[in-house]
């Protein structure tokens, strides 16, 4: 068993006691964490979007901060601000909640563009610039953002530049009938009590670094690399899209495919890995034509058309 797969199994054994179901989402989330990307969690209220972020931070023994995005939230509420110290007679910087390892931007689309933009530099460069001074964020810094896809009242759509900072957009789905029965049967513990039962991984940072070093060794055959290139280029030719995928999308897909292969116990990337991950990596970077947006489920047929347009390597 490789280090990344071993870490994933340790994480699953702890998180499964808190969150039932969404097994595929858990694998993709852990892959994104090991690949060093930011994560956008989307789903209806009550499907454990916040809880899975908190659980993962706890099992990895990393710092966690939550920012509730609202229309009146200001950029300084996220990054921090300079406060005058009367005793010293000078301004001192007071760090905001962004100075943590795992930062949960809850309901990110409820804040206006000015506040959303406060995350751009942090998500891309792991630093923030305030009053002409640059402050480095923690090495393990990453953003978990959540948004509700159904409630459009009082929300501000994320611009393309912001969405492009997220390595993956993961749909948190409803549990199956059996999973929901298990959830309903266990009402004795509150979420806070469940989190306390999670045991952190011993020497988590060292284990994460070892897993990430192994991921770099995962092999991608030239045929699979050409397959990823052709998928990215084909997205720009689809009739239903105004804007397809950029080269950075391809880079994200490669990084995710290597991490996903590692956590699922494979030493190389296959076309199946690419096809499994593409719906989480590519569509949130698309701009759909108006007639495509009007369809009830516009993305599924577009993804199918994209895969049909590119030959799968032998």
C-alpha cells in the first residue's frame, strides 16, 4: 500500500464515523488536498458540506477557521486590518481568519465581488497584501468554499477568475436510502460531539509530505497526456460553450489525476481516472451559451458530448 492510499484509508476510517455516504466525494476531496488545490463544495443545505471540511481539518490536525460570507462582509474581515496601538504609538497588523490552514468560506456567493476578491491573491499565491505589505500564509493553507446551487436570492455569482482558482467543484449529494436510515437512527450525538470522537493522524504533516512526494512519482503515459490535451482543446469547440477550458484546467486535471490514482492504490494514471475526475475539474470553468443554460440539466449532455468527441487511448 502506497503512502497516499494509506493516508486516505486512515482519513476514511475517521471521517466515515462522522459523515455517512458521499464516498466518491471523499476520495476527490482528499486527492485535492494532497494535490494542493482549493475546493468548492456545492449542494443543497444539510448534506454535510461544512462538516466534512471540519472533520478533515481535525483528522489531519490542522488549523481551521470559518468565515460566514454575508452581503455586508468586508475584505478586512477576511484578511485582517491594521489597528493603532496607543501604548506603542504605531499601527499593528491584526491577522484575520484567513491566517489558518483550512479556511472555510461558507456560502461564498452571498458576499459581493469586492469581498470575494479578497481571496484571489491568497488562493493563487498563498499570501495577502495589506497596506502595501505582503504577509505569507501558512504552508498548508487552502480554501474550502461552499455554496447553495438552488437559492439565488441575495447571492452574487462567482466570476470566472474566482472559479478558476478552485481545483475542483464537488457536488455533495443526498445519501442513499440505507445511508439516510443510518443517519436518522443515530441522533444521540451532536456534530460537535462527533468531531471530538475523530482521532487525528499521528505526525500528520510528515505523512502528508510523504504522500505528496509519492504522488510526484505517479506515471502518466504519453497517450494519457495526449488524451487530457485533446479533452481540453475539444471543450473549446463545443457548440454549447462560449468559453471552454484553459491550459491551466489541463494542469489541474493532471495534478488531480495523479493524486486520485495514488489514493485509490494505482501507480499510474488511466483514462478512467481522467473521465472520473473531469466532471469535478472542468465544468465550473465553462461559460455556457444562454440556450444551454435554460436546460434543466445542461452539464451532463455537454460532458457526454465532450467525451464522445475525443478518442479514448488504448
